[in-house]
């Protein structure tokens, strides 16, 4: 896999498995998908644009994001 960077095309991330939330409906809709990267990072993409840009998070950033969601933290608070 080439150098992984934020905003790279999700299709450039080879050898990973994209999954969507179990809360996503069966009809597709507006979903995001995530994949675990080699080294423990996380990639996130828009399921409607699977070739589009991927957001890349470190494991620590992703952990903080998830815990913020659980706590109900909103941007700027």
C-alpha cells in the first residue's frame, strides 16, 4: 500500500475491508463506512462515493471521536 494520507482516494487503500454501521438501513441511504488500516489507523469514506476521499484517523484520534460521541460532545464544546 502506498503512503496513507488524509484525503487520498479510498480506492487506493488496498487490502482492507470496509464495513458500515449496524445502524445503517438496508436500502443504502447516506452511510459512512470505516476500515481498519495496517498499523491500527482507521479510514472513513462516504458509501455513496466509495472512490472519493477517505478521512484517515490514528487509533487514538478514532478512540477519542467514538468516546466523544458516546458522551454527547458537540464540536466547539
